[in-house]
């Protein structure tokens, strides 16, 4: 299947960033339509579309929207998770920079559907460009009367603010993001069934809708064209509907964002990105750093879809697809992944705080040539002790890639431990690996 | 092993009393904070934005006076503010950075595209290691986790700008350009972040009240 | 009658003398204590000693585990903190007072077993007799090993 | 979690195949205790909000499906955060759960220094215990452990060892949720996360001792207890704290007859399980060399060591010759038994009624003004609380915790009126910072604002007190439909104390809250002395009159029991003159005080840890103490010495045991009948209040007083 540009259709168009250019291309029509509809009808439309959360977990969006109390007793908040931090993912960045109004329109639609009062766009601190673009778009939307008091004469008031983070991957986890927005350390909060859902008690204990940038950006299209139309996209898959932006990076010729319909294969995606650079395909991390790694054979057979990817041995995740060429040392790559999680663990729960650091220490030792054969078994054990035992998903996300790589590329680890250096070598490998390089040949 | 004597308590520092804290925010900063407080139902939520303001006001990092001032302005305890500030990597708590902070992403995609070799180049050129500052106080180089610009790997961030993909030559050019730059990039980044959160109508709201 | 007397009385007496007579010509097993001393077995458990490291620092850290393990409750430990100027043991803690009541001690060796640093050891010195009850409370100074010769603190 | 109104309040769940009924929303970790099981925990603490950080309490959870099958959840769940629900199925001891626990403990131990032999927590350490029961026997960790500062002196009382910390957050949550000072917070993140004060500055808190007790490892240890003993060296007995009038329950740990440390003992009605630093660290006087252990009698300029017989001889002669011109004053640390026997000695043997236990400047006659109606525990459920006068966190720290809890848990509106900045301001609904001396005016203004009549003009009061009109109205608004008053008798130390207290009483009457009027005692057994009526009857003299009579030479003999008038009275000049002038002065105390120099006879008394007896706390709860360590020297319980003196003088058989004294008290004071010793095990007994008639409004001058700048 070729690329299906929906959200990214006008991404290259500079005029599209301003409200005038956006409205010229049919922007805010979805919102206007929504405002003319009953609130429940909007949610039903989303339900019909089969839209699922694009942040990584793939939770059906309409359930969140529908979960907000209909009889309002407290302020309702609409929260946009723009704290994109997953290594390999950069789709939200492009969406916010190039099509900020799309996301804002989606948030206002969500606000209308759930009687929202205030919307917050939580953008990671590094994304200053995005924040500027979103802020400008919000200000424009106010002037055009899509935000503020008595929106389009409906009598409904809705405010929206930009909030910037300050450097923490953990804040991309929805409850940690709420903690961070409320001025706390970005640590996750108790989740259902241990505490009420955010739709019941989220920000400041009030009902809160929280979605990813891409999820919100889909809403205007669904409203304009109808949920049923949206559901026709990706109909070849089990339960994944619509389009998904994949951020392709690594050893490919044309890294960038590619929007595809569900049901496309990873091989087609690789082709869109211009094929491999510097060697043949060795492995692929299809959905951001936290998903299990696939080898070349699995990659070529994988179909993109929430359930289909699980069958292939990995996950859609947030769509950060990294292709690795034959000169990549999997051990070093996995060590770097583990280092990322050890540095970004918030420290709240024991398995993640201690386990991620321990895994990193072991992999670092192996990478420096001090590995022991029993380390492989130990790493597997540690992974199983973290997976599912941690407070939030970060622990699981730290364990999956390590466990996955040990399953898919056991020979690489064994070779490294036995010989004290990597199975791959050459200038390409040396260009990648950090100091100190393994002692054997370099 | 050195043991800190329990009996050496007389010299222990105590936290400053509220009246001992100097409030150094400029008038502009106070006004900005006032506007930002309008965004949230409680004062606590403004901790992150307020720390950004403080980082700008105190010259690109957060000395203990800055923490104390933020705590006082938002009615929180010092320890809590310090806890929040030390959690996030973009706040530089306690010690100043160089005038220009070069943040090199070495995470997965950048690692695949040779970020470590690039970092080695910068390190040897400036003669410093991760987290160190050049003797003239111009540059600090820091390793950061994924900046989410993997399509431009290897990428580095200076102030609010991303540079990528970069190689040794472009890095040299960037460093040259920065040397002539007068305003500190750390302050500029904090300022940009504060400005990005100040909406047009905030001013109206505050002045309208 | 007479034969019975001979069998039951005289014969055993003669047998006894015979044994004594035989032993007369063997080597003597008696040692001339205290001039002579018998060799003790390697695991003999007698008088306690507080050991030192090679650099002269005390091994005892005053953890009181020996006192906790002691079934006779005969050990008393009071700990204190090392300072950089006045250092008795490595780390933070040392035994300021260490006393064993030898009258109560049953030499079971539990203290040695409980000791995490191998500081309290039971050695072979068994001459523990004394004249005053008070003298049986062995203090830390009495128990400590002498300083190793070559080292300086 | 709030249950919907129409849902039943209890749920039925299955734990390890045993069905039990528990209240809706109860946490699993509490529910399993009902069937005698225990889930290992570190971060969970029943008095704080659950956080689920340590993951030690992971259990297998599933739900019964309508068809009867059980669907287990794919991941283990934290028992400390999971509320019980219908159809829930919990397994606490499966192979999987055991493996998870082992895994968590392995993680916790990889960076834990295992310096248990020198750790003060060793032997009573939850981490040790859990490791023994659930943990792995060896470690697979071969890397270098994390190294951080050890034995860092966080404050005078608390030592921090960051290597031992398992980041459970109990201490951080304590300062946030319970004590409210937020002195501790986590710094940094991930593996380097560490609890600390702001830049490791001094840990300034009134309740810092509690974090030592709740720390599940030896990360926070007591600087005073540091290396003084191991748990197995210690003997532990229950006791009561006498540092203020709260009567907190404590564990008294001692070794070879000397106090080593004090820990909080659970009494839900009094202190829950908390102690304040005054109570936990302020008891070292028991081991002090200043303790009075022998009898001394005066010989010219010198006090010479003597014996009880000589002392009794001299005392009986002196007091008999003084006739009714003798008096007795007691301080706050005398027990009910001491006070009662002293009263008996004076009324029956000396024929004097010059007795008093009050040391305040004003000594109002009306008993109604001394009322205490609300119990400590009831404060938790009061919707509106008016804290008036001095800093309550200073005077009654544990009561302060209750009031804070009322706000934290139940959203109570707390109105704080205090002349200086105080801890209660941090959660006050309205904070009224008045100028010292203007108490009555402020109360008058609130009275006017709440009732629209009486009191004083609000605008005028605002300018006198320095409290904004808006604040006064806001406070009055919250209070007018009823409030519970928390004020202490130190208000009577004000020059116009009687008017201030009268104004408080009038305000409660005006707001229909006279049954929630509380004027709390400030010292340990002040309330007990009041209940035993250790006060002058009609012809007797009160404290001030006694001191004046002593100073003028009219009073011939004075007996001071457990008190130091020089520190208790506001008028040191008068006290010095009185003590110098009075002919015969008996000082009976457990510790040498300044007035020893004036004494004719010095009698040693037992401290609370050495005697049997009862104390009555501010809510009239009678609590028992038992002798823990032997009396020092020839000291004896004060009541015993009074009994012996009574025997000498009147031939009355003396009581041999404290419970006999209590029976005597009960016989002469009806309300003590419930407080006989058999009833005093456990939480103690609250004795009924005096039968008083409906409180009447009193005439009050709502005027300000000049306060000399040097007195607080």
C-alpha cells in the first residue's frame, strides 16, 4: 500500500500553519459540525470511527470521552499529551510544528463532547518550536472565536493553555504527566483499579480527558467525513482503523514521518523511506524504543496493526520505527536502550528504579568485555522481575527490549561474552559504538 | 572512610527564614508569574513555569536562592521545590553551566548515526568531558536522552535550536558562530520557554482584573 | 567355699595387680603440669580473645551480636562512634566497653559463631582460675590481642 | 474512595479461598489481617495515603465471573493500594507471589549496604525481617554498590544514611501528610533518588522523631540513641509522657536501669502512634546528675545530707507550729496520688486549706471557665475548629496533629488566631494575626460579626488588633453556626486573662457551641489536680495570696511539690521574696531546681519512670504508669512520704500501694470511681466532667492591654 497522507496532507504547506491557511483548506469545519451536533453524537461518531489512542497503548478513544460524567459537578479538563519522548518517535513534533490547528481543533471537539472547561497542551521542554507554533495557533483560535467565551454562539466557554515540561521521559506516561502539570515531580499516580480513572478524578481530582497529539488531530477528519468513512481505512486489519504516522529513522535513506493506513507492511514502510543505507537490514524496532526488537525475517513479514504486530512479536507502540543495518551491534544497541531507561526511571517503584540500573550495569559490563555466560540468564530473570511488577509502564517498557533482544539475537550476546567483542566489526560499527570500545580488535 | 561527626552539629547550615530570602525577580518576571498563575486553579501547578522564570532570572541555572525564592512566591516548602527542580533534567540546580550549553543526543537513532563519535570530536575540540565547562566559561557539553528529532540524527540542541544532522565540520562552524554570540544560550532557552507559555490574552486578563 | 572365695575375691585382686604391673613398664601419660603442658586440639574453645587486624585496628565493631547469641548472658557490650582523630576500628562503630563474665560463660562458642567480623575468638588458654569473683569479669583491655609488632596506628 | 450512597457499605471477597466480608474500599493489605495473614510491606503505613512504591505487597488478584469461573488479572497487583471489591479473589501465597517478593527484595538489597551489625535498626528492621521470611538467600549482584553519604547529621536528633535508604517515601509522606512541615522531599530521580531536606540543611520539625520510627530501614536513625544499644539489649515497658498535658503513650526503653530511648506507643484516643520531639528526646533529665536522690536538711547556711526520719521530724515540728499558716503548691508532674495525699496531709494533719496547683496570673473562681468538653479524638470530626491564643503546635503538639488531621482528612475549617506566625497558619481557613494584648478586642469583634450584636465595633477592632475586617468577617462566618474551641489555660497568664477567657466563653455561648468549649491544661497533671480539687476552698488562699503571705511573713511554712516557682510564676520578684522570707520551706522534687537554695528541707521524689501512679491528661483521661526502673538513692514516691508523715502525726494507717490511694481518691471524689487500677489497662479511662450548670454569659471588658515589649 502507498502512503496515505491524511494528517500530514498539508504538512509541507507553510500557509497551513496559520489559521487563515488552515481554514482555506477546510479547517475548523469539523469543529463547526461538532458544535451543531449533540454532544453524545460526537462521541458516537468517534466510536464509529474505531479510533484508538496513538500514544502507544492503543486504548479506544471514545471510551475515554464517554467516561466523563454527563451531569457536570466539577470543572472538566482536556489534556493533550505532547510530551513526546519515546526514542525514535518524532511525529507529534511535526504535527505541532506544521499543523498545530489540527490538534487544537481536535481538542476543542473533545472539549465540546465532554463539556470541557480548560485544555492544556503539555509539551516537552525541548520542543520550543512546537510550543511557539501551538501558542500562536491558540492565540489565533481565540481571535477567530473558536476558543474563549461563548464559542461560535453556543454559550460554551473553553480555554486552552500551553504548558512546557522540563526534561523527563516519564512525564509522557499519562498519570505522571498529570503530576507534572500539577507542579509535582513527574511520578506516576495510582491507576484503576487502585484509584478512579482519570475520566473520574484526573487533574486536580476533576474529570479529565487525556489523549495524544495524533489522536486529537484525527478528530476533525472523523467529524468532517464521518466515523464510518474513517473506519474504512485500515479495514484489512483485525481491529485497527484509520491511518498512523510512523517516524522512520536509523539506517534508512530518507528518514522522516510517513503516514500509512493500517494493514501496510513494514517492508512497504521501509521502501517508502528509501530503503536501507550502508548495508542490508538486520533488525527493526517498529514502535519506539520500548517495543521488542524484530529480526530481518520478522520485519519483512510484519503487517502494521495493533493486533497484527503483536502476532509478529512486537507492538505498534508510538510508531517510532528504527531500521538497523548489518553493521549494528545488537548488544551495544540494547545497552544504549537500557541506559536510556535507567536514566529516565523516575525512581518511584523498586523494580524499575533498581532493575533498570542493574540491567544497564550488566550490559555495560558485557559491552566492555567483562561478560559472564550466566549474565544472559540473569538478564532474563531481571526482565521477568520487572515486567508487570513495576508501578507504571516504564518498567515494562524497559524490560521488553532487553528480553526481546535476548530472544531474537541470543547468538550475538553469547558471542560477545565469549569473545569479549562484538560479532560485527568494521568502520561502520566503530563509528557507532561509544568509548571505551571493546578491547579485542579496535 | 571518613565519618561525619554527629557532634559537629553547631556548624550545620539551616534553611533560610522567609525574611532572609532576597526576592530577586525582576518586575517583568513578577508580572509573567502573575499571568502564568492565571492558567491553573492552584499555585502549586505553577512550580514548573516559575522555575523556568527563575532559571532565566538567575542567569541560566538555579542556585539555592532561586529555589528559595520560588518556594516563597508559591507558598511551598523549600524541599519540595528542590525535589521538583532536581527531578527534571532541564533545570540546572546548584551549579552554573557555561554560557552555551551544548546538548548532544546520544540516544538510539543518534547512536546509530554516530553521535558518540561526534561527541568525541566536540569533547576533544573543547577539551572537556560530559558535564564539564571550558575554562573560559563559554561551553558546557551534556549528554541528553532522545530529543525526538531522529530524522535529523545525530542531533544537538543549543538554546532553543536543534542542529541536525550534523557532522564534525558543521559542528565546528556552529561552535565558531556561538563564540561570537553575546547572550547566553541557557538564559535564552529559559526565556523562550517562558514566552511560549504566555498567551496573548493573559495580559488582558491580568490588567483587566 | 574356699574355691568360691578364691574365684570371687582373690582372683580379681590378682587380675588388678597384674594390670597395674603391666602398666608399670609402659611410657607415662601423666604430664608434669604446670611445668609441662599437654598439646591442645586446634578447635579447643577456652579463653576469649578480641582480635585485631594486621594494621592494629580492632576487629570488634561493638555490634552486640555476641551478647545477643550468648545463652548464659555473660557478655556486655557498649558501643561508641569512631572519630577520625580517635579510631579504634574501621567504619563508624567500635566497642567502648566489652566485658565477659567468665564465671557465667559456658564456653559454647556461640559468640564466635555470631561475630560478623571474626573479632571474638575462643582460643586455647584455659588457665582461668583466680581468687576474687570480680576478677572474673574480663574487660576489653584484658581480652584484646596485643598490638601487632611491626605496625603503627 | 467514596462509595455511592445506594451501594452497600460492605463487600464480600475471597482471600486464599476464604470468604470474608469487609467494608467497601478497605485496602487488601488491611483485609488480609482479618483472617490472620500478613502481606509484607515497606512503603505502606496505615495512617498515610497509600502510594504503592515498594511493590513488596504484590498479590495475585482475580475476579469471579458470572459463570463462576475466576479470571485472574495478568499482572500481580499491589495489595496496599487495591481497594476490596465484590467478587474479588486474592491469593497471597502462591508460587508466583513468592517469586515476586523474592525479586523485589533482591532489587532492594542490591544497593543496600548490609552493614546491619553497626546499624541501629538491626534487630528491629522490617527489611531484615522481610528478607528472612521472603527474600533470597544470596545475591546475584556483582557490580559496585551505590555509594552515598553515610551517617549524615540531618539535625540534632536525626541521622541520615542515604546508602541504607530504600526510597519508600514514608518519611517524605509523614512530613507532607501528618506533620505538615514538608521538610523532607525526594531529590533527584531514578536510582539516585534520595529523601532529604532542602540542600541537606537542618531538619527543623517538631515531630522529626517520628520519621525515625517509621523508617523501615536504618536510613533515618536517632542521633541520641546512636550506638547506645541493640534492640536485644533493651528492656521495654509502657509509659506516659509528661512533657505536656496530652498524656501521650510511650514505650520506655532502658538498659541497666537507665533510659535509652522513648518510642511512641499506639493509643488511638490520644496520640495515635506519634510523639513530638519534646517528648521523644526531652527526657534525658532522668539520667541527669542533677537528680535529687538524698534527703537534705538545712544546717545554717548549708544543706547537709540526712535521712527521712530527721526530715519528717523537722517537717512535722515546723508545720505543726505553723498551724493553719502553712501552704502547699504543686507543679504539673505530680501524680494524682501525690496530689491527693498531699491534700489529705494538709487538710487532716495540718488543718490548712492553702493549697493550689495553678500558676497563671489570673485565677478565676468560676469552674465553668475551665471546662474541657471535646476529646482529642473528637477533634478529628469537628467541621469548624477555632484555635485561639498561643501557638498550639508548641503547647500541645499532638493535639495540633489531630486538628491538622481534621483539616487534611475531613476538610475541617480551622480558624487560627495567634499573635505570631505559627504552624497552624499553613492550613488555616482564616488566619487572624492580632497584636499581642488585643485578644479581648478581637474576640469582641468576632462576636459582633457572628451574632450582629454585643462585642465591639468591627472596624474599630480591626484598627486596634491589626486584623483585617474581611478576615474577621470570614472567620465569624465560618464559626457562627458552631465551632469547637481549642485554647489553653496559658491565656490566663494575660493581664486581662479573665476577660479574654470570658469573651471566649461568651462567643461559644453565642454560637451555640458551649458544649464544645475547651480551655486545656498546659502541664501533665494540671487537670488531675483540678479534678482532685487541689485548690483553696472558701477560706483558703490561692497561689498568689500564698506567695504574698509568704513574702509578708504571715505564712510560716510552705511545701513545694514537683514545682519550681521561679520558672512557673510570672512574678519572679514576688517568688524570690516569698521563698526568702518564709520560715520553713520544704522542696520535694525529683530534680534539683533553682529554689533548692531557699529550702529548709529537701526531699527526693521519684520521677515518673520510678513510681506507680496515675496522671490525668487534658481531656480528663486517667492513665496509669508503672514503676520501670528502681528509685534512685533514698528517693520515694511522694504519696508514700505523705502517708508516712500522716502515720507519724495522726496514726492513720498509711497506704502501701498506689491502688489503695486511688481507692481513697475514688471514695472522696465520685468521678474517679471508674478510674480504679483494674480499669486502666489499655487506653485509660476518661472521667466525667464536673456537674456544672448551664454556662452563663459573663461580663467582659472588650479592651486591649498594653503589653510591655520585652514580654512575649
